[in-house]
C-alpha cells in the first residue's frame, strides 16, 4: 500500500514539474507557424520573430511574400518575389501610411472566460473579444504555456493576457481565422529581417497599381 501511495505521489510530482517546466518556456526569438485562409485558399505562414523584429513569410501561387515590421510598429514593408515573372519588389510604407494602417485596426476589449481546451498541444482558455468599432464579438483561445516577445503577438492582441493560439486576424477591413500549429526557437536565416539588394524598392501606391488597385 505504501509503495502504491509513493508511486502515486511521485507521478503527481512528476506531472507538476513537467507542467511547470513547459509553462516557464520563454522564447526570445523563434518561429510561429500558423494556418489561415487567403482568398479561399488555406495558407501556411511562418512568422520569424526576435525581440524587435517580425517577418511573416508565405507563398501565394508562384509568389513568395514576406511582410516585414518592427516591434514598435513604426515600419512596414511587403516583399514580393515571383521567379517565373522575374519580379522582385519591396513596397515600403511611409510613416503616414503606417499610421493609417494602425488607425484602421480594431479597438478591442477582452473578457476572460472559463472554457478551456487543448489546441496544437497548448493548454488554452477562451477570451471573448469585442471590437468597440462595430460591437462584434470574437472567441479567441490563448495559452500561458509559453512567453514570447510582443513582436510575436498581433498588435491588437498584446493586452489579451497570453499568447493567441486560435484567433481572428484583422487586416484592411478583412477578417480571417488563424490557428497556430507550433512555436519553435529556431533562429531565422540570415537576411530574413532585411530587404535584399536585388529587390526594387517601390511605394505602396506602386504595389496597389500592380495589383489592379486592390
């Protein structure tokens, strides 16, 4: 009986230690991988992050797209590489354009709930998010299993109280669902956070003209 009791106690301690160790996992750099939907197509995005930079990379048809920003959200650039068309363009937003992008983001309030579930191996809890601009509600699932720099969390969710694992993303008046599939501490390849020398630097207006004004 004593042996069985000791075994149970040991198992509980081991479980607690494992949980604490996972909860204390802190990332200062790494990669957040998530899936979302763009124009009806499922897309996998890799967000490379450091303490002060973020680079979101994904493919759209024949194009490789990279979005660069700094953690203070004072700079923004969109790089488009289309080898089959010999296109290498880097659209750089002006400070006024960055301010307009930030002003267009939703104004969110957060109401933590009691619902919990596991998503992609993370222990998550639900937060009901309300956009004060249109009074719409969204369910966001966050985890406190890990800690990441603010740069790795969407700006509008940085006060939500954890790392968003399943959430609604907002961009230029559009919304899309996002599910994080994993976080690693792998370092970004050299040059990830910069604009390569062989890219033509253009304005955001130039980019809109290239895409038919969209």
